[in-house]
């Protein structure tokens, strides 16, 4: 990662590369400041809809088949993802196909065809994608949890929108959003692998240098809950109960970010975590239990998920709350050291993959405006103390801050009554 370089084109496009000469591959990615946090209520799902449309054809490859063949024809793979604060398009290819891959992705983001017939076809595809969520109760529980933690705002909405919002989105809104958000100063080209920085910049200038810049629309800031209900139940005829316990967390750039990461590693990441050992290995309450922190520009969350027999839903939540309380009181030095090594090791393992390195560059540059070096991140992980971990658990995972969401065969919220003070 010492070989990270950055250039900025005259139109504001940022180009970041990381040379990895020991690899035979490269990942080309384009990050855009477009996600569900930028959408008004009636536009829910707009960013995701546009992401789908960009694969349907572009000026130099006017069909979806031509776009996919350009990547797959060299043995590569391509995909995209829409999140709360960004959309990313990426392709992993043999290193000697890097420049033509920049051409393909640049064509997609700068000159998509936006055929009205293809847009209507893709609308139906997205509606099927949303319908599939109904068959995934664990995902439903996560969506319900977000809605409860961030009520009435973009952070709490399903990124894909709702069937109603997607059905109503006009083609004109999709095209306006493209012109608003897909502008050079709101985009980052990040490339990692066996590549040359100057060649990448030259290709970026050729294929993206003529794009005109504009001021993108801003994202909607997080809003405090202000007494909204903290318990949400979705009745569904499932074999398991799917339960999410969540708390407001910290933003991406917050000084406590790495203390929170270590707290999550201790509590619910991996088969040696406290939740796994207690709820699965000792008490056989669950098959899957895990925790994960999420960070955004101005807010964050900390979530625990468990899948269990509906009859055991209450005792499962009680057991999770007990583990949180215990973590706030006592963390042996050896356990902290183990968690630090876990978090450190995951960082290092990511750096072996060109796709992960490109993501490291692109997401940080877009969301934070700078890329932390590996040494900076490892130093911040190592600097976390026992007091830091206990403090963030006490402050962030305080019982009165939590929300609870459950999907399963529950007629009402009686099984969970009184769990949240």
C-alpha cells in the first residue's frame, strides 16, 4: 500500500491507484456519491434503479450483452453495488485488460443509453428482486431493524426502495438523478493491481476527461429518534425467529471507530466470540449469531443478529443483553489482544486481493476525502485500550439506547415485553 498514488483531472475526477506488481490481475472500480441517503421519500430505490440501468447499454457498447462480453471475454467478472452513501461499479480482470476495462466502466457511467423499453423491463426485474426479500426473513429483520433505528428517514429505508416507490419512479427522475450525481467531482476511479499509474490516468483522461462537472445534490443528515417506538415485530410463518438488536453507533471518522470494531470482534464476530460461545456452544439457543458495526458520514450503528426457535426468542435476547453487560465490566488483557489480532489480521488479508484494495482506496476517498494508510489503521487498532472498549460498550450499548426488531410467528410483541428499559 506504500505505492498508492492520486491524481485529479481538470474536471475534478479523482484517480487513485495502488500498484501490486506481484499480482496478475487488476480491479477497476468507479465510486459515485449516489445512494439511498440522497433520495427523497418518493424516490426510494432511485440509486439502485440507476445502478441496474447502467448495465443495459452505453454509447460504445449499446447493449447489455456487449458490456458483459467486453469483461467476460477476457476472463473477468463485473458487478455493482448500491449502498447508503455510494454506488460502486467494478470489474476484476487480467492485468493486461486494465485499460480496456476502464473504457467499459467509463462508458457505462458517462454515457448510458437509458432506453425507455429497457428501463421498463428492468423495473420488473427490480420488483422481482424486492419480492425475493420476502423469502429471506433474516434480511427482512435487518430492514425492519434499520427502520426502527432510523425512523422516517433515508438511513432507515431499504436501499432498493419499496414495490410502490419503484413502480412509480418515472424515467425522467432516473435521468435527472444521473445528471445530478454522476459528475466528475462526485466520482472516484480506483484501480489496484499490476498496473501503471500514468497509464491509468491517461485512460481516465481519454474516457472521462470530457465529462462536465456540476454540483451534486447533498445527502440527508441523520435525525435523532426522539421517542419513536423501539420494538418492531413482523409476523411471518417461519420456522425460526430472526431477531436484531441494534444501537446508534459512531460515524466513519469518529475517534472511537476502532474501539467499536474491537468491541464487535469480542462480542460477536467469529466462532470464538462471546455471543457464539455462550448462545450456541454453551446454551444451544441459536445456529447463527453475530454482531457488526456500520459507519456513515455522520452516524453509525451496532447490530446483533440471532436466528433461533421462536420459543427461545426472549431468552436469546436476554442472553445477548447479558453478554453486552458483561463486556462493559470485564475484558481480560489476553482477550483484548486476541480481538486486536483478529481485526489486524482481517485488514492484512484484505490487502492480498486487488478488489479489496481498490475498495479500500475508492470508498475512503469518496466518503472521507483521504485514504488512511495501512500503518495508520494498524496503529489505531493497536492503540485501543481496555478502558476504550469498556467505555464504548457502556456508552453506545447502554440498554436505554437499544432497539429490537423480530420477524417470525409472533402475533404481538408479548414475547419481548419489558426487554428494553
